[in-house]
């Protein structure tokens, strides 16, 4: 080594670091930053470039084809060797049907996969298409061949045994899913994390025995499992089968299954073998007019004190419930008592979404453990706005139950997701209870509707000095009070919120630590009446004073306009950037170099009558983003316009927008 090479070697110590240390460094970097890191040194690139292939995420079908082409070409020996170190493969896009031949190529190239993540609904269309071909006779079922080594995914299409009793499409889909699970089991022996969709296309309850067959083919080494089981009847025996098959499972997520509670007699149910491994359980349950309380009893009987996180969600559950009988009330109370007795003293996260509100549940939790250890609590119900008795169980109304819950969890609570409804007096009571949560750093409040008035944002910040993240949902943004002089709020999210540009600008001016602003499904309201607004195109303007701001806008609308709008990004010392945003299409964000006074023409006749909009409604509005410092990140709908302070190139439009 020459003297010059030795000095350069001393200036760049990274190549001398062990590979494990480099892996820890790159784990905390984005893929773009890792690529920049590789470009700093050839020696460093030789060490790190293989780490780029450890976690492959495919965001589009085009990226999948690029990967397949690189693996398929004989000259791509580097790509083939790099894929041998791949540990996780994630499909982050929705496709009509998965190409089975592409999966075969990836399977051969990535033999060491430990994580396989399929996008939801990714298999439902593939199995549906194959089932239709079997039903119409386009594909003849054959006897399964004997394969040595890997079992190709493509054999499912042409080489599959269909039982004689499988005559309906959903039954054939279940048989195909069984073959998919068998292929995954044989081709990926090192899997520890699996996310997969076992749903069928027809929304009817499928034969639970066929689901049980799929569960019996799960990889035995799994520690994390996520299954989407729409249209399946999920029983407690199925969950028992999952634990018997995967004894090392630490996280279980069952999504959109129809939980079966029929025939469950709590006193006479057989004893359960206690599980001392699972730490996180999530049941995103489906169905109407069900109470799901026996499943809380099951969680209390099945899992030991190591269980730290429980999430129950009923997304399609309506507020119109069947009233409980006295016998059913006794069962509900037994379920709540069993759950609280086992997990009240050890649980760290509890999320209950669209569940019946039962005052006795929190009473049992408090009687089992005086001081709660819960750091994350979600008590969210979209039907709470009506304060209907149909969503409550017991003597206390939902408002008193919320106050009782906040009083119980106030000691260690860091994250809170809460539904609120009622008059100003009730809102003041809720705010006083939230103020007692001295460790609260993340707050999400769901209101009744976009015009619902909760507590003004300045009051929230004044009562919660340690708040780091605040999310407003289904309410109006208010700032009728003085802003606190110093507050460390970093992230603000407005979801289905009605706000005035002037109010949001005052918030942006007062929050000096704010770095992330997210606006989703919200609308800009106006301070004047419609007759005044109709004379000119609405043009709200947002001013950003903080450096390094990140802004995300999705599905933004205006009170008296369609959701299409003209976006102007202005900054000191730089030219104005102009964009056209089609609000009804998440992908239509087009950049303009300049505009001329002509009517917009984007394949739509704006002069045609539209029954979904008011007469004389504006065709679009103009939104101006004024930045004193360059945006760190700007995303509108699904298009990234600015990244790391630099504009991302977009195509130019052929039809500029008129501001007249």
C-alpha cells in the first residue's frame, strides 16, 4: 500500500467496519440513502451493494417485470448472486392476477426468504380466474406429479386435483388456495413472517373445513402471521389450529373473518392449553349484529401474561343492534371479567374499534389492577355521535364510560385514539380528563362529522404540553383562543376536517416545531356567503414558515367547488411551479411550465350537467402553497412533487389551466 492509499484508507474508516455494523447502519437508512452511501467509495460499495437486495419491495407491476428480466437474462449473474441474500419480498400493489411463472423465477432466485408479504386481494383474482377456467372446462384437472426439490407455482394452473364435492366457484377457490399454501410451505422453508390473502371472491360463508386445511399447511417456523380471511367462518378451533401449527408465533393478525360465536357455552367450554408465546393479537372482525365478547373470554383463557397488545375491530358493524337478554348480559360480564382478570396488570396496548361500549369492562379492569400499565388505548366508535343506547351495554352512557376509562389509564398513557360527541359541556369534561394524562404524546380525536366542533386546537395544545402528534378526524378546525407561546408539536394530521385557510395559516405560524402536515379527505371552507364566492374562483393560500416541512395532501376539496384544483407552489428566489390536480383520480397530477387563459380540457366536458354538484358551482379552485423554506417532501394524492427540497420531474400537459 502506498502512502497516498494509506492516507485515503485512514480518511474512510467504513470499509474496515464489520459487515454486521454496516448492516445496522443501512437498516436505519432509506433505499435512496443506501444508494448514495454506496457511491461514496468503491470499497464501501462492494460491501454494501448486496445489502440493497436484502429487502425487495415491489410497488408496481413494472418493477416486477424489471426484476424478472434481470433474473432471467443469462448475463445478469450479479443480480442472481445478490438475490441469494434476499430476506424479505413485499408486493405493495394491487394486481388483477398474480403471474405464477414470475413467482417461480423469484422463488428459484431467492432461496433464503424469511418474509413473504402479499398485498391484500392479491390472490383472490388469481384463484377466481383459475376457478372459472376449471368450471368452464378450459383447464382439465390432472393427477399431481411428483416434484423433486421446489414445487413450481405454475403447476397450480395445469396440474391440480379437484375433489368431486367442489362444484361451486368458492369451493374450487378454496382448493386452489390449499395448493398455494402447500407450495409456499415447500418452497420457503425459512419463512418466519407471512402475510397472505385467503379470501374468496363470493361474499358467502365458505366451508370452514377447507379453511382448516389451509391452516394445517402453514410454515411451522412462523413468528408473525397475517391472514385475510374474508368470506370464511372463523372459529376458536381455527385459532387453536394456528397455534398448534406455529408454536413460535409471536404476532397474529386475522383480518375480515366472520367470527363464529354460535354454540359457545362459556361454562361448558373445554379447557384451553395456555399459550405463553404470543405477544400481539389483532382481530379485524366482520359481521353485523354480533357482540364478539366470547372472543375476549377466549383471549383471557388462552394467553398468558406475556400478551402485551390486543386489538379488536369490527369495521362493518352497524349501530342497529339486537338488545341483550339478561342471560346474554351475564355472559358478557363473565367475558369481561375473565379478560380483565388475566391481562389487566400486564397489557400495554388495548384497541377497541366499533365495539359495544360496556361500563362493566373498565370496572373489571380497575378492580383487577388499581394502576393501569396501558400506554396505548383506542376507544373508537363511529356510531357514538348519536349517543345511541344501541351501542352501549350497562347502565352508564358512553360519555361516562369514556371519562371512567381516561381516569383509569391516565398514569402511563402515551397514545390515545378516542371518539367524542356531545355538547360543549361534555367536551370540556373530556378535555379535563385528557389533561390528567401527563405522559400523552400522541392524540387522535374522532368527531361526529366534518363540521363537528370539539375543543379548539390552541386549547388542546395548552392542556397537553408534551403532545408530539395530533390527528383531527371528522371535526372542524378552530382557533378561537390564543395560541401557546411554546409548543413542541411536530406532526399534525387533518382527516375529513373542514377548515379555513386563515385558521390553518395561524396554526402554521404559531407551531414553530411543526415538521409534518397531512391533509386527507378534507375541505377548505370560506368565511363569506356563497353569493360573494360565486363571483370569482376561490383561491385559498397556505403559508409555510418552518424549514424542512413535509406536506401530504390527498383528496382535498372546496366547499363550493368540484375536487379538481389548480396547485401553485411558490418560493422566494425560485420560479412558480404549477400543477393540475384531478381530485377524482388519485394519479392525475400534471405539471405545467406556464398557464394561459384558456378553459381546461382534460378529456371531460365541463359544460355537461352533473347531478352530483350544485348549479353554478365552480369547476375548480386555486390552491397556493407559499414556502419560505424549500419543502422537504411534498406529495399530492399519489404523486411525489418534491423530495429532499428538489422537484421531481413530471410530464408537461398539453392543455393549460385558466384562472379566469
